[in-house]
């Protein structure tokens, strides 16, 4: 399974010599999972004890989808269209709904590109896909681990379908797999107005709370309907009064007060405490299970806050 990690993370960027690529900053953050797979014994990511969770067939399919995101770049039209009509945006959103994903739009900030990675476009379609509630409620459990891996895979498939839809209609696209992609999805989901991060580091959305996974498709479409507003910022204040995820975290990895990482990012998560539990306990997910936005729901909590 360690070999799987090397296949998903740290692969040479096949278009890094393209003069039009957008490269990461020198002090760019490194993807957490890539660090964990480099030192699997330290972070509990060897997966040697989780073969029930990591079905080899799913892993093989996932690696194929990751490879497909790169191979499909060759199918981009040589002179793609750059502006999309409102009718096409509607078709895109209907396509996303049909395959079971929520989407939002954002402009890619360069600091969201992971260390050593490059991308072709700065226009982003952010994807969110729900994880099965019943399986999350079992956490930590082998069935929870399976649904996490299955969601990563299925969202990767859907990301490639969105990219194919764009290319079929004359646009250029770069699908970014939810596991091992070149960019950070959480800040993009916030920029897209899809939700807000809790202290557990997960994006909380009205549709799924924290019970979802994120991915993205980058495109050359210059007139995506990007929003400048985020109506979910109230979540931050609610989280300050809650603290349930801090109390329930098995690894005591969620902090009351944010810390600053070496790359300048602020977070409430100590990865050295989170990753070992994630690796040994079937993807853990206790913070999702215990989050009040999962247990009670976004709309009910918002109503309570507004009433107060």
C-alpha cells in the first residue's frame, strides 16, 4: 500500500515545462498526505492492517483515475473557446447535479498550489460530494474507512466526467483528483461561497455539513459565475462556542487556539497527532461524526443562532 502512496503523490508534473503553466510559490505548503506517505511508520499510514478498508481493486481504479487526469490533458482543443454562455453554465450545473456533485466557482490564488506542483488554468470549478451518513455514524469503523476511499474514488471519476464535458463542448480543462491533486480544495470551497471551515479543518456546507469530500476541475473559461460573497462566515463564531470536535477527537489533535505552520498557514489541527489516528483507525472521521453540523444540521443551527 505504500507503493500506492508513491503513485498518487509526488509524481512528476508532465506539463511543468509548458511556458503557460502556473507554478507554486517557493514557500508553498506541501500536501499533508504526501508527507504522511513519505514516512508511513511515523504517521500510521502504512495501511498494512487496513486491507479490509483498502480494497485493492478500488485502489487500482483510483490510480487509473489519477493517471487519467493527466492523460486527458492531451485531449484539450488546440484553440479552445474562452467564454461560456449562460445556457452552457446551466448545462454544466445540470450535468453536475445528474452525476451527484455540488459545484461552485472560484479564481485560483497562487498560494493554493502545493509545493512542487503546477496547473494550467486559474479558473476553478469546485466539486463537493456527500459521504454516506450511516457509514460516517459508525466511525471509527472499517465501513467508515471504506466509504471514505469509495468517495475519493467516485469523486475522482466525476471530476474526470466534468472535465470531459467541458472538452466535448470546446473548452480546455484539467481535472484535479480529490486524493493527490495539485491544489488545496478547502480554501477554494470557501472562495466559491460553498461553506466555511470549522475548527476541525473541514469545510461545512448547508447540504452536507462536514460529511463530504472536495475536488476541482480547472478550466480556461474566463467568465465563470464567481461569487464575491460567502454567507457562511457565521459558522466560525458558532464553532468558537462549541468545541465538541476538540473534546471528542481521539488523538487530541484539534486545538482551541489556532497555530501557525512553518509555511505560514493558520490551523487548529496538529497533523502529527491527527495522521496516526487517521491511519490506524480506518480513516477515523470522529470529528465529522461528532460535529454538530452533522448531528443537528446546518439549517437548524443557523436558526438557533439567528434566534439568539
